[in-house]
């Protein structure tokens, strides 16, 4: 279920309270003005540069979100056959799609070939050979980039680090020459370039500077062998400010793109590709919930919500932090310390430990901020719970 809402009175946190109070909880609240501003800022910063941005659909695959992003001329980054189909249906151009993932099935590869995706990001020699075989059977040429594991630690949570030698992703540097030569020799493969992705929720630019240095060395190395690439894909991973979503409603795109402008030496005619997910959609979304009970035991006070880990699994999965706000409390100056928890029968169903909130009571409406990425897309029906609705709000 989804609903579009126009102009409504907003509270101090920017929420349209008429919408919030009228919609059965829990639900996802999407501020489409924030999404539009984010997309416009990205387009402004890359204008005049040989840059292509792809939206990582895994962050949020809501059809209306996808359609909005596609209308801004952004490409799509995909990790399953289902995402390929959803992106095509939302209006993304297949030629502007990248198809990533370490375990693409034959069926998914055929879907990508049938639609004519712009690039398969290939992660192993067996995958390379299977794509070549299937493309030959279908009378097609598969456009690919080889995903390189650059062995760079982005210093994020171990579950979202992807660029070290211990991760399952990509081709290790010591065998890269062999894989590049193998790809060039295959009859149904067109090697477009190299692909990298070092992790997620990266807020310091140093890992990206290190990535640029690695890319520069590799481009020099292959150039000396007479091998050139038409494109380089540096993935995504740019983080957002989960602590202060109102002060920083947008990721630091200026520093991010500026790092690559300063440190990556593109060759003439070469394009640089990015795959941004969280940074595009995270801040526009919130999970709205209602307080079911306030419970007190010997050591703790608990705010028990009607939203749970089934609706936003990040805190339970890797102890992620989200800002929590009481949208309806009248006791703004009086604070209490609570554990903010959900109703799911798991001890990990916790949104915040020892969290400071205004005095909170049954029926208060709670916003869990920065839930636009990996909220709705990772929701489940565990405990036979219903999936929340999505509500879209804009003042324009």
C-alpha cells in the first residue's frame, strides 16, 4: 500500500503531522522533497564531468522511489534478476544498468542479456566463463567489467566491509592480469573496464583516496601492456549522518565527488561510474511507529513500539544507530532514559539502548529516522507480521 500526500502542516522535525496522525502505524514516510533535492545536487556536482551515477536498487526498491530516480536520468545498479526487471519497469534504461553480485544464476544472467544491461560486474573466472557461454547461446555479446578486490579496509562494520582480501567479493590483485587477458580472449565478451567497491557507510574520504591511488596504478600497469579501458567503476559506499539527520539531510556529495576529481587520473575518453544507494535514499525515509506500552522493570524503562526488527532490521543485524524522535510528546523539556524496543519475539529487537527521549507515553508517535535505505527493502513478515505501508509526502 502506498499513498501520496500533498502539503500539510509540518512539525519541528519537518513531518506533515496530519499525515502522520492519520496513517495506521507502522509505516514508511518518504519526504520526496528531500529525495528531489538530493538528486538535483548529484546532477549539479557531476555536470561537465565524464561521470555516470547508478542508483543501487538494493537500498530501496519501492516502485515510486525507483520511478522518481529514473526520471532524474540516473542509472541503476542491480544485484538480482528481480531488480533488473523492476528497474526496467520503473523506466531505467538498460544501457545505464550495471549488474553486480557474486552469485548470479544462469536465469539471472539470461535476464540481463535479454534486456541488454550495460555492464555485468564479474566477480570470478567461473562467472566470466558462464556469461560467455550463455551469451554465445543467445547470440549476444556480454558487456562486462571485472570487479577488483583492492584489499582496502574502509573501517566500517565487518558485515558491510567488501574490499579486503578476506571478503567474498571481487578478483584479487595477484590474479587480475590473468583474468583480464582471459576476458579479452573470450569470443562473446566485451571487456569495458574495471569495477571496485570497498564498503558501505564510509564517511571519511581517506579510503576513497587510497582507492584512487590503486586505480591509478592499475591503469598505468595495463596501459604499459597496451590494454586500455573505456570505463572505471568505483562503486559507492558513501555514508550519511545517522546522528543528525535534520542538520545534515544530505550526504557529503561535494567531498565525495571532489575526492575523485582531485585524485583519480582518467584517460581521455574514459568514463567514471558510481553506484550510490544509501546516500541517495536514506535521509528521505523514516519509519513511523506508535508507542504500545511504556514498561518499567527494576533497572530499565522500555518504550515498546508497534514497529519492530521486521520493519527495520539494521539495528538488530549489526547494531546500527538511528536517531529516534518523539513527534507528539508535550514534555519536550523533561527527558527520560529508555530502551526503545519492538514487539518481535527476539531479544535483538531493539532500536536504541539507554536512549534519551522526552517523557513518553502510550499512544505517542515515534519517528526512527534515516530509514530510507535498507528499511523497506529488507522488511520481512517474521512472526507473520504485515509489511508496513509506504506514504509519500511533498510540498510541491
